[in-house]
C-alpha cells in the first residue's frame, strides 16, 4: 500500500516541480532582459511594462509570503488540534466570533485550512464554526492585514474595509449554515487513502516529534509551503502583467468603471488566480489605477475565500452540494458588500 501511495504522489510532485522550473526560467529571462547582451531583444515597450509589473509584484509580496509560510509551519508543528478546540464556545454566535479570532491568532494560509478543519470537525468542532474559520482565517489575520496596508499605504482604508467585509460575510454565512444545515456534510473517506491519511497524521503529530526534530520539521513545512504558494504568486503576477499589455488601457478603464460588472470581473479574477491571501493585495494594488476600490476589495475577499484550488480541496472533504451552497452564499454576500461600498463612493 505504501509503494502504491508513493507512486500516486509522483505526478503531483512532478507537476509542482515543473511549475517551479517554468517560474525560474521566466525570472531568469527577465533578468537577462536587463543585461546589455540581450536587452535589444526585450526592448519593446510592452515587454518592458510586463517585466516592470511582474517583478514589482514579486518583490513586494515575497517578504509577506515568507512570513506567512514560517508562521504556518510553526503552527503546524507546535499547535495541536486540541489547543484550537479549547477556544470554541458552545453558543453559536460566540462560536463564530471565536472562529474569527482564531484566524487572527493563527494566521494559516487557505492551503492549510481545509485539511486541518476536517480533523477538527471529526473531533467535535461544529460545522458552522469550521466554515467560518475556513472563510475568514485566510484574510482576518495580522500578516494579511499588514501586507494589505503596505500595498495600499496611501489608502489604508482599503485594508480596513477588506477585513470588515470578510468578517461580515463569514459571520452571515456561518449563521446560515448553523440555522439550515443540520446533517453531516463530510465526504466519506476513500478506503484506499485511509491508511495513508492515518500514517500522514501520525507522522506530523507535534506530540510524537522529538524536540530536536521540531526545528527540522518547521523548516521542511516552510520550504514545502513556500514553493506551493510561490507558484500561484508567480502565475498570478504573470496573468496581471499580461492583462496590462494585451488588453488596451482604455478597455481596462472601461471595464474597471462599469459598476457591478467590474466587481464581478474582479471576483472572477480572484477565483481563477487562486492567489495566497498574503500576496494578493500587491496584485490588486497594481490595478488600482484601472479598477474601482470596491472591485479590488471584492477581489481580495472573494479570492481567498473561494478559488479553484480551495474548491478542489473542499470537494475532497465536504459533499458537493454543500460546497456549491457555500460558494453561492459567499458570492452573493461579497457582491452585495462591494455594491454597498461602491454606493458610498469607495
């Protein structure tokens, strides 16, 4: 069984390494474009804009990605599920508030939310609390707040509105789940992977690790998560840079000021790019001269809550209908929130 599991993991690992290699090649080519020998090849105005936008996003976002992966790795090794459960009150409203507070205390990226939540639900965490934590955790934490504040240093109100809208949406969705979803929504474990999950959980149980190995475990988690999140950051930066050189500036300005359509467009972009919440603010900041602030907030709230990689992870844990319900609710309330912000001329 163990050999079969290893063989099944090879394609995913190969794909990840392929994306990393492609990203490094792109960065290397951009570096070559600045050298005297090849500068003439990359001297067109559009390629210069692409290079400038791409590199500026990477450089500004990288410190916050590094902080995020190290904090996440430390929590993975030193914080147990039981420690998290102690914070959850029995009262549903207070439980949702506590889940939001957990996001502030434990700044875990959305990539690590879903696997941890599955174990917590099986140990007794209410579904509505878990849903709130999944939605608000990647946004309502000090690292994301600091990165957003840095990206929008001249307009700090964007950071405050982002945090506020994320909290309100997660609160409403959590209360709806508490009121109307009573049955178990966990997807049954697949027999072929049950043993592998058990082995994986035991191997990464903080209590089972000797003290001398915990530092190595932290570094291993940090490196793995850095490359996992880094490829999404590079991919998102490439898309944004291409967007600015392929689509005409007038077309982008027209889309960015088209009312509700701009909000929906940016929410869709956040869904597709699947950026880490510690770095998406820098992508949004690069578009602030084109899109309205309310649409950029929609991008930074909806994207971390609901995105392609997040849905794939949720479908492995929750039933399909519940995931669809969750996506629909988040879309509706984030859109309403951005329209409210737009109405106050944000």
